[in-house]
């Protein structure tokens, strides 16, 4: 089960890196593929986050459900911003998604 958990953490971090890189691609260069990167990375992070919680629930550790709920709401907001940004690309939407991703990382680390 450790290998599954490690693979999910790897994919989760890869999704976070994709969101931040898509944000910077759209902000700095106005790259046309940035909205797709942002959307797919946000969906990857949302899916792997849910799977990580499922794997953690199967273990015997205690989970902070309030923290998980806050992270889920923020991740869902990033995914919604990714969908809206794909339909009508805007640096403001990409910035909001990038900042919310950094907030989600801060919640994960400092809470």
C-alpha cells in the first residue's frame, strides 16, 4: 500500500506543479496551451487528493477532516477556475487559480 500512496503523492505534487506552471505560462507569455495545462493539472490534483484521503482512511491513522474539507473546497474552486479559464482565457483567472493553489499548499504545510 505504501507504493500506491507514494505514487499518488507524486502525481498530486505533479498536478500542483502543472497548475503553477500553467499560471506562469499564461501570465508571462500568454501561451495558448496554458488554460489546458491549468485545467488538466487541477483535475489531476483534485482526483489524486481524493484518492489520498481514501487511502489514508483505510489506514489506522487519525485524519483532520476539517483540514481535508478546506483543501477540498479550495481544490474544487481551482478546478472551476480552470474550466472557466479554458472557455474564456484570462490572466486574472489564471492568477486566481495559481494563488489558490499556493494557499492550498500553505494549508497542507502549516495546518
